[in-house]
C-alpha cells in the first residue's frame, strides 16, 4: 500500500459524515427520552434538584471542586449576579513525578476527603463558619440538592470506599475531623455549574457542556417528570453509546480501561483519552511503515514520553516543535499534524451531533428556538481549532437552523456554579 493510503484509511475511519451526525443526534434524543422516564438507556439522566436561579442570590460561599485532575477550594462573594473570588487554593490529585496519587485504589475516601478539607482550611481565615457548595464531577444519583450517591467513578479514578456513598457526607465528616464548622449544603455536577453560571448571563442558556479531562452535558428540562418544574438534568453523556462509529483504537482503549464498556463517547472525545488514542494511531501507522520510516529514535521518544492531549494540540500548531521534540522529518511532523487534526475534528463533530440531539429533545423534534450552549474545559478552550470546528459542524449539519445556536465559552462554572447552588440551597434551609 502506498504511504498515503494508510494515512487516508485512518482519516476515513475517524470521519463523521453529516448523515452519521444526524443519525447520532436522533439516537441521542431517543436515549434522553428513555432515560428520563426510567427506561434502560446509556444516558443516566440524573436529576440535579436545581433549575434556574432567580438571580437575587447573595452572600459569601465556600466551594470545593473535585474534577479528577485537580481539587480546588475557593471562597466567592455573589451579589447582583456578579462574583468576586475572595480566595482559592488548587492542588493536583496526582503528582507528575509519582510522589503521591490521590486517585489510586490505595487511597481511601477518608484520605481523599481529608485532602479536600485541608484545601478549605487553607482559605477559611478566622471566621470558621459558613456554607459550602460542592462540585463533584462524577455520576451521582440525587434525591435532593444535598443528597447524592456516587454511582461509580469515571476518568479512571479508583479511590476506595466512595462509590455508593454521599460525597457531601464524607466531606462534612472530613471538615468536622479538622475542626471546620463549614457546612456543605449543595452538591452539583460540573456541567450543572457551567449551566447555572450561563443562566446568570444569557436568557437562552439551556445546555451546559464540559470538554475537558472528561466529557459530559446537562440541559434544562422544562417539565421534569419528578417535579413538573424546571430542573437541570445531568445526562452523563460521556456514557452515550448508541450507533457510535467506534474504531479499533477506541476498542483497545476501552478494553484496557478500569471501566470497560462504560463511558464510550467520553473515551472517544475527551482529554483524558485523546493522547492515548493518538499513541495507538501512531503505533499503527509506524507498524505500517507510514510514519517514522527508518527512524526508530522518534517512535522510541513517543513511547517513552507517552502522548497527552496537549501533545496532540502541539502536533497541530507547532510543526517546528514536533520536529525538534521527536527528532523527526518535516514529512513525519505533517503526518502527526494530520493525526492531531483528525482526532480533534472527530471530537468536535461527535459532540455537536449530541448537542443537536439535545436541542431536538428540548424543541420537541424540530429545532425552532434559540439555544445558548455553555461550554467549559481545556479541550474547548485550549485545543487548537475546536470552537471553529464545532461552529463549522453545526452549520454543516443544521444548515440555516445553525443560526439559532450559540456556543459560548463559560469559564469556571465548577467554582461559581457551586457558589450559586449553595446560595440557592441556603434559601430553603
Ligand atoms: C465525567 C464524569 C461527569 C463529568 C465529566 C466532565 O464524564 O462522569 O460527571 O461531568 O467527566 O468532568
């Protein structure tokens, strides 16, 4: 096979045609509607017990944000729909040099939540009282704004003794162990936090999306079956799996994962896995003689360092860096750039397909209302070309209807959103 044919085959495997996109959108809508009424579905459709904040929320609130890569404790003031970040502290959960790892099986829930309590301790100052909102970005079934149960970890976290328990009870116990009188009053998903902040900013905000280490989306359900009222639903859309064009690379990643068979969409689009998919493609093209031909050194550098999402990003933007870092030819660097662009384009197009599914559900089968989609996360914010690729996909898939949709970067929903949720919860204490 000619050199380019291998590359072209790879590109084809990762293509999402507009016919496929609409098929995915329709499958997604069906999965939402099944999940919402409790039928078997890959979408968990978890109620959040929060809808649209009124906008008159006020006060100072603590927040803890547990996303999977970092944990952040912060203190915010909310007033007149505006926020002031009074203080914050952020710590990695895993040391890059391997000195500590708060995501491993050996870590107990107690150790993990003591670590969170310590973040709160560092910013609480003298007062030692107040209320706290917790952004806990993992699938949790909720029966109230402060009542949650972790269903299972995602993003390859394995901490023991947390699944099946209420993270806010564990947090409260840890705070008490440290003599901290701050009380957790709300627990939300990061997508929900992003949408809450967007609701403060845009009248038509009805979808919240995270494109970061993980991938997930939530939306505002106008008449939730549980309450008949507005409620944000955390779909756990990273677990969507109906009719996805899964490649052999995705399957290999899934088999190796600590949760095989789960989070299929997330494994295809999110930051945690993007570098791994790229590594597998690189290995395959190398084996086929379509990359690093006669340059064993380059493949060994990649094998040694591994690839992460940010490396995939620099394949796209910085050919010179690629040539220097992997000691490869211009031709090889161009192949790496094509790999990066292909993977990122697949991410953009798959996610847009699901967004169309959400809007089809909200607008009951035909998109006719304006929608603001609030998006946060490093893949949207920092990965080259992603916002433009998503806009282009929307126009390609929806034609003139795309004008009804605005994609907006909404930053720090997981901090500010938790403060809003705490403020809403405190009103009904
Ligand atoms: C994973 C989690 C989900 C979270 C997302 C983004 O998919 O299961 O709860 O929203 O990552 O952080």
